[in-house]
C-alpha cells in the first residue's frame, strides 16, 4: 500500500528548538511533510486562516512564547477557523506555569507539554507526542481509497 505522508505544522521561533523538533519528528518513523513557521503571523499565513484554498495539516505543534503573535493567539485563531478547528493542536513550550497551561487548555489545545531540558528527553517526548496524535488523527479520518502499486485493487486506510 502507498503510505500517504502526514502533514505537520511546526511553529517554533528558536532555531535550536526547531532543529531538535525536526529530529524528533524524524524519529517518529512515520511518513510526514513538516511545514515550519517561525512565528504566529507566519503560521496563520501558511495555515491559510481566513483564506479559502489550503491544505489542512494532520497535526499542529506550537511553541507558546513567540514574537509578533504568541502560540495561544494562534490557537485561538485556529479554533475559530471552520477548516482547522478539529486539527490536534499541541502546545510544546518551555513554560510550566499553571496559568499558561489553563489558558491554552481553555482555548482548545489538545495537549500542553513542557519541553524537557535534556536533549534525549526532548527528542523522545516530542516523538512520542507526535506519533500518538498522528495515529489518532489518522484513525479518526474517513477511509480513503489508495490504489495498491501491484494493481490488486483499492485498499482502505
């Protein structure tokens, strides 16, 4: 069967955290296309918020504290958008402030995770989060017809 890649929007303003996050997503072992935005304004533009034509991602992973537009502001816009409101939105932040967690969860975050300080824990944590939510997103989608390479007929996933 042909593996249709997942689409992930990663919203991260810190270059080192972006590189760690990309490494973690590669570790998932799932076929995926990752689109990166470096702040909330760029994220909303790439997500097509307020526009018509767009590719809806399977998962959004966002930092919280960013310049121009914060992760919780992006979350608010995503949840208000008819095409994006059901997409799992994970806040992955260095903050562990209870007020940040409550605010994001109240706005509709699917999950809130604090970035581990350790390199290996960071990679393992984000890989596990992404793998879990991509599997949930895939399982909740309507079956789509995928033509087998061998021509044995359609199969459903």
